[in-house]
C-alpha cells in the first residue's frame, strides 16, 4: 500500500512539473508575440517651424503655407517671430532626444529675420538645420555653418542672404521684385512661391513625415499653433515635385523661367525673372 502511494506521489509531482513548464511556455510565447507585433522604434519626425512677422496680422500666408504642408503629411507649426529663441531650445531638446529632424525654418518679414537668427542659434548648440526659407526679410544675414540650404524669397535687394564663413551648403536669393503682383505684404501669400517652398520642403523631408498625411486639428502646444486648413488652401494631398534643378541650355540661361546672376560675394546666385536682361548665368543653383 505504501509503495502504491509513493508511486502516485511521484506521478503527481511529474504532473505539477509538466503544468509549470506548460505555463512558462505559454508565457514565453505570448511575450515573443507581443514583442514581435509591437511597434518599431519611432523615427524622428520632420518639423517645419513657420514664423509670422509683426503683430501676427501681416503674415497670415504662413498659416496657409503650413496648412498646405500638413496636407502633404509634413508636421508644421506657426509661431510669432519673437518666440524664435525658446523655439530653438525646444527644437534642440527634441532633436537630441531623437524625436525631431530634419528641422526646417520658414518665416516672413521679421519672421524671415528670425529664422536666420534661429538657425545660427541652433548652430551654436550643434543642431543641424536642413533648410531655411525666408520670405522678404528686413535685412541681410549670413547663413551659419549648420544650415544645409537657404532659399531666400525676396523683392528687396538689400535683403539678400549671404554665405557665412563656415557655410558649405547651397544658398539662392530668389529676386521677385519684377513681379508687380508681389510686394512685402503679399509675398507670403503668393501661390507660386508657396509651390516653390513646398517643393523644397518635400525634397528634404523624405520619409520623415507625419504618420497620416492630411490636415490636423488645430491645437496649442507651448505657444505653437498646429496648422489647420484654411479656405483656398491646397487640399489635394498630391506631393509636389522635388525642388527644381534648373536645366542649362545652350544659350547660357539657367532655364527658360529664371536667369541667374552673381552676387557681390561672388558665389551666391540670384534668381531673377527673365525680364531682368542684365542677369547672366553662374550655373545651376
């Protein structure tokens, strides 16, 4: 009788061990499935900072442009020019945390001045800026060494941007002063210049876009207004063509639309409308 009880006890212990192994196996399989199906490590998101000019009332084209960028799946926020330093601190922290990049800066009037200052400030912090697009700034600024590309849209020859001593990117001053439909108040609202800016941005951001293209609901975040669609904004969602690279025809003009002439620093091209007959080619942008 005692032997029979001993056998039953051993069998019970074996069954308990088997149950434990089964539970451990199920838990292990569940964990592996959870890890395998979980989200991958998030990639940095491109962020376009758009800065308005004086009093937030003369630069509403920045809001329209931001909405168009959102429709292309690009995260864009609109701010007042006076916030540029605090925005740069936030951008630097987000970049170092691996949450943000590439960083793109666009501004109008005093906002155009501010994006050049913001880029230089980020450079002092060791943070790269992929693209800066000033819309008709109030003065001339040197591009800092951390900037990859500057496309300066202006109708003032005294507001051409120039190369800083450590700048190794590309810099183009796009002079639209011969376009009678554009002045300082309207330049930020020009559909033609919006299309140019969007093409430049899309050429930079690549796959670093928001997860779902399309307009986002407006919200406030640390003083930033996330763009929402405005009447008349582009809602097609179709990506713009990459930033244009001028062809170089036999007659020496940069292309049939824009001609290029050298600037005083003998290296910064200026794009002028074709009716400026003094323009000569210095090669592609």
